[in-house]
C-alpha cells in the first residue's frame, strides 16, 4: 500500500503525514538516514529534496505494525492516548489503544495491601483504565508512573511476604489460670483451652497470608488432683462420699461404671489443677469372658477370662465347651462358651415353620439325622457325628393348633380400659365392661381361645417416704414414697419430688434438705475481754486466738478441754466442748475434735485521757502461746 498521503484519526482528530521522530511517521520506515537532518522533512511520500542525500523509504506491507503513536506527539495535547496501527488489506487499522481521549489525571491501578509476589502478567493493570504505564523499575519493591492528560501518578508496591505465627511470653510458663495476655507476638491467636488431663492450657498463633502456625502452651501449676481411699480398692457398692473419692479440696466428677465392672471418676485439683484419673473394682460384678469365648474351635479353649478367675472347662458331649469367670464377691460368675468345630450341626430347616415334614439334607448341616419324631405342633430329630456327640433339632408345623394367650395387661389394675398388652398370642377382641374390663385372645388352627380381664384400680392418696424432711449430703434416691409413684427429683439441695396418687386420690409434695459431709477441718475464733489499770491509765481489750478442729462422726474419747490465756494482767480460762456439733449444716452425727490453737494477739483502747503517750497501746502485752489443760 502507498501510505505517503494516507490520513488516520486519533481522538477524533485527523492526522496525515507526521513529522518529527521517525516512530511517529505513519506508513513509512526509512532504510537509512537523511544526509542533511536539519533540513530533512520526515513526511511519508515527500519527494526528495534536490541536492540532499536520502535513502528510499520502505512503505507498509500486509500485517506491518506501526506504533505506538501518542496523541501528544500527533496533536500536541499531552500524554493521554496511544494507539498501534496495523496494515490490513491496504488500510491502516488502529489496535491496542491505551489511555483516554478525555482529559484525566493519571491513576494507579489496584495494588494488594501486602504487595505483589510477582508482577501481574498484564502490566497495564498497574495503572487504572485511562492512564498510561511508564517508567516501571525495580525487581521488588517496584515503582512506576501512570500518565494522564492532566497529571502523573507515582505508584509503588512492596514484595508480598507471609507472616509466621510466633508464641509470646506466656508460652512455656507455669500459671494458676488460663492466660489471656502475652499469647502471640505475631499471627492471630486462637481460643485458649485446657488439655484432656487439665495439665496444660493450649492455643495457637495462626500465620497470616499462608504463614506457618505456632503451637503454644502454658503449664497449669495449681495443685494436682489426687485419688481418695476408694481409688484402686475393690468395693461392693459405687463410691459416693467426696472424702473417699478425692483428697481434701479436690473436686470429683460423676462416678461411672464400665462394662468390665470398674467404677471410674476424675479428681480435679483445687483451683482447676491437673486431673487424677481414679477407679475402683466392683466386687459384685461378674468376670469377663476371654478371647476364645463365642468362637468355634478345633481344640479345647485356653483364652478363658479377660478378667476374673476361670472355673473348670467342661466338654459338653463334643458339641461345645463351657466355663465360668468368677470375680471377687460374685459367686455366680459369668457364663462363657466356645463351640466345637467337629460337632454335629442342624440343617437349614431347623427352627423354621414348614407346611410338611422336613427330610433329606435340610435336616443336618453336619452329621447324620436320627430319632425323627412327629408331634401335633412340630417335628424333632437329632444330628450326630460320633456318639455321644449329638445335637437336637426341630421344625414347627405351619398348620399346628395355636392356643390364644393373654398379654401383660391381664390382671393389672387400671383406671381406664387397657389398649396395649392385651394378647401375647392371638388378635384381641374388642374390650368390654366398665371395670373390670374383658376381652378374648382367639386361638388358630383349632386351638383354644383365652379369656382375659383387668380389674378397676382403686383410688388412693400419694404419701411421702422416710426421705421426706431429712437433711442429707446427696440427692435422695430411696424411700421417696410410702404410697404412690414418685416423680423425678429436682433441685440441688433442697430437693423436691411428688408422690402421685391414683384415681381420685391426691398427690403428696415431698422434699429433703442439704447438709455437708462431716469431714475435713474448720477454724473457729476465740476471744475473752481483758482490762487493767496502770496508775491512772485504764485500758480495755480482747485476747484473741484461733482454734482448729477436725470434723469427726464419733465423740468417743472427746473430753472437755480447759483453755488458759496469760498476759500482764493475769490469766483467763475457758472450756472447749469437743462433743458439740459445729453448725447445723453438717450432717449428724458430727463433732469437733481439737487439733491446735494459734495466737492472733488482741486489740487495746484507752477509756480516759490519763495514759502516757503510747501507753494505751504498749501496756497490754499478749502472751506468746495458748495453753490447754
């Protein structure tokens, strides 16, 4: 194509032959340079100037590319728009335009808050639409400019880097409560939770933007829990007393029993200290069968009991072996059995209901049949391999007479006609009567009918049992009602329940009250009034000390004690009654057993103005100890 006199448009303005920098010439590529550059005209198709050396221009061919051509160079309006021209089928076509023909400031593109890991594949996105990317430098961090018609924006981006989580100063320390501060120096903190044994508090410092996560912990330095006297013992009832479950001051979980006959509970130390896991054997529980039980063996079993002591193994006629596993306190034991792989076995018809007498291979799966007997209701036979190894088999007769049988509702007093439990065999007829109520359970195949009835329940009032009005340490579960049906016990001390009457009878409301276990120690303060005169100075005060007692359930050997207090004004005596109950909230019987006394001094005041300075506080001197007689 011949481009010298071609014209194109940029931003609505027509351009033709452009002079200036060669990359602004539309449609020509100069193979060389003008000899006289100062007077040369870089116009496409311009005839050569006489007397000036020049090279022949190369005009655009198919798919040749010229650009980018900037509007500012063509029109003199500033950097605002650039376009690439491609030679297509004899015409120059504008492509790959950037910038804006509307006067705008340069604007940076969207930059992630953390920066870039690598620059985007489309670098033009570093500037907003309508701005032109220029002067991109750096390998991270990066800087560049976004040109606009009215102004230029300077832009930059950092190298994106993930942040690893880092534990803070609470990590690895010993604490008495879960930490709430100094958890993470980097990353985001998770919730703080105790581990399964309550020995540590755990948390994590989660990395940011793909950074690694740090696992942190602090040790629980509160006193650890400790099992009480019930731990490791063999008992004949579940342990309930707090003093036997855990050491003093510990908190016990609920007591549960495993299938192996073991009671389990957990003791938590004071202040939430590490846990102790405790257990006691149930002396009433049967033993547990061993690994051979329930299997088919080719020789006598040897893995007899998983817990307990095995009794003798008995060979039951070559059919199976059986034995018992005994646990302390349970003379009955647990029954165990293993089948003999060489024993005879009944065939597939055994235990089924058929319409005609069974025969052939259906009788025995192992061994041969003998002793086949026909009865009204069923057929019986035996299968044997080697006598006396034999097993009995049977099949019911589909057409045997079936007698009707009354169900569980028969004979049970009720207030209204029963609707369930009418027949265990047969379909019940409609219930009739107004109390007693009657119905029939019909037989089948000629079997007899059964006549059934239920009496009318007499009305009676509910009445509380002996647990009503008592003070106990735990939720009542026995002797709730002397008449009527007890409801569920509610409350946490006091507790409440209802004994429901029947018919038109009334309900009784019952309750029991909480009292503390008689265990542990308590401290009680003691004081006696004291006074004295030093010259004209008169002072008043009170001698004081603490008495420590152990709570015991028997007053045997607890005689009254005389307490002696001595000071500069003489001696004071008092009596301590060790047989008295400390407070009503302790379950009876409960007594005070003296352990010791601690002097806590006294308070002194002057009741006139005649004391010398400091005398009202210095002339009343407590003794160094308290003496028991």
